[in-house]
């Protein structure tokens, strides 16, 4: 009740300021709203090659990337804690020709853009294991007012960028949008995995930052954040057992949610390296030999590197009930599914991986992501180039 009241007050203030700023002249500029930032960074780089549009970046506190503020770019702190930047952010949203966002943003429920303005959803994930948006089971506990607000946000999108038909189908259901709003250009940040020079530079940089990986292989553990882990300082993965088994051959990189990261105590320096604050996940994937994941979207892009994955899902039944999956979990993921550390260790030691399964997975979920996604996206938005086409679907 208190949460809903706070949201109503926030959006009322936002709407008032937005409508006031709409009285100002519209300008030739694109405003990006970033929670994750990777897709946005690749898009901006391509945009700056092709146009002279002004670029404005509104960063939420969640965004790890530090976009360079320059003459052609304006970077603002999109948080109420910085009231001046927050108000300036609303001004740019109200006076831009294009709005490109990489997450769900509630303010879109109250922003009635002019008819010539394009609002594009550049979602942060290339694929989806768990259900989200209007298909998220948890929204059943929200009020009818909240549900109506969700619908207004999703209907604000003129286009939703996808990398595959599988993801297009998920977005149509999750956002309740028609097929003509699907923009099939591929996922911009996936361009990195087709750029040999960029991958070598990333690998070189990480080898300099972590010299030990010149001698040892890397296991990357990147678990999904669970709501009930806010006050939990322990990981379900038994690090001590991992250390005993793999200390001579591997190091373990941990990529944790910020809420967990602040409480994690590393008892195995030299074996465990906390890379949560490292700005680029793509770069970490390049140097990782094995990925341990669960319900995150990281495997969709990691599969482009044709490397093995293990899915450590100690809470599979519970998670399926509370969050829901798009299909049977074991059929979806491209690797062995384990529920405890002992079985995970056995899989890694036996190298029990099906790499043909990884290739099929990569092809299906990265159907349109072939190395030129950023270029295709900018061409589609600014020069009206036709993106990939498929037959209309319901």
C-alpha cells in the first residue's frame, strides 16, 4: 500500500514536469535510458558514426558503465537523489525525437510522447529462461492499478529489438504487443563476439589485471539474484569444495548481484576473484573457460563463444513455482543441470558437455545477431533500412 502510494506520487510529479517541458521545442537528439548499458554503448558508438544527433544518456544507479561525457554526449544521473540531473533528464525525455531504453521504466506510463517520437525498447537480455513482465507470476499479487500501469509502459514501445524469433515470441506475450512492433536487427552488444580484435584486446587487458589466468583456466560463476538473498552472506555453491578440487587447475571468478556482493567475504584469495564490479560482462566471458549459471540470460551470448556451461539450480522446483519458465528448464538450457556442488564438480572433472547442444542453442537464440546488429539497428531507426523480415505471426 505504501509502495503503491509512493509510486503514484512520483509519477504525478514526473507527469507534471514532463508535460511542462513538452512546451519547449523538440530537438534533433536521442535520449538513452540505461540500467545495464552494454547494448546502449554499442548503439551510441554506431549512431555517432552515422549521424550528428545529440546524444543524452540517463544513467540509473544500477548501471555499471561510465559513459564518457563529451561535447556530443551528455550523461546525467537519473535518480531523485540528484534532483537537478533528474529534472534535466525529464526535460530531455520531453524534447527528444527518439527514446531508447534498456529496461522496464515506470515513468513511461505517464509520458505521452508526440506522434513523431519513437520509443524503442532495447532490452538488456538476448534471451529468457524465466517469465517476466505481464507473464511474471508475481504480478498476480499487485493491485489492478499497478497492472494497468505495467500495460501502459509496454504499450509505449513503438519497437522492441530482438535477436531471434524465439525472443520475438516471448516479447509478444510478455509485453502484449503485435508482431509489427518487433524490430529484428539483432542485439547490439553481441557484435563484440564477432570482432576478433576487440576480443583479443579484452583478453589481453584481463590477463594483465589477473596475471594468474596466464597459468590457470577460469570458471565463471554468475548466479541470478533471488529476492530472499538480500540478507544472505553465504553462497549456495560450496566454495571450499571447489577450492579443494580445482585450486591447481582453475581460478573461480564470481559475478554477484550488488546486494550480495557487499556482504560476500572472500576466504580463498588466489583462487576466488570477485569480479562483480568489473564493467564488462562480455570481456569476462571471453577469458572464461566454463560458465556456471542458473536462470540468467548470460548463456545466450556465452554460447556464441562455443564454450561449455553447467547449470547449478539448487532451488529449481521452488523457482519454477514462484517465477515460472518459458518451457521445461532441462530442455531449454544447453548443458548439464545439477542441484549440488558435488555433482557440479563431477561434471567439470569428467568434462561431460555436449558442445553440439551449445551450437544449436547459439544459432536459435542469436538468429539475427551476426556481427552487424548495431549498424542494422541504427539504419532501421535513422535511415529506414528494412530489418530482417518474417511472416506475420499472431
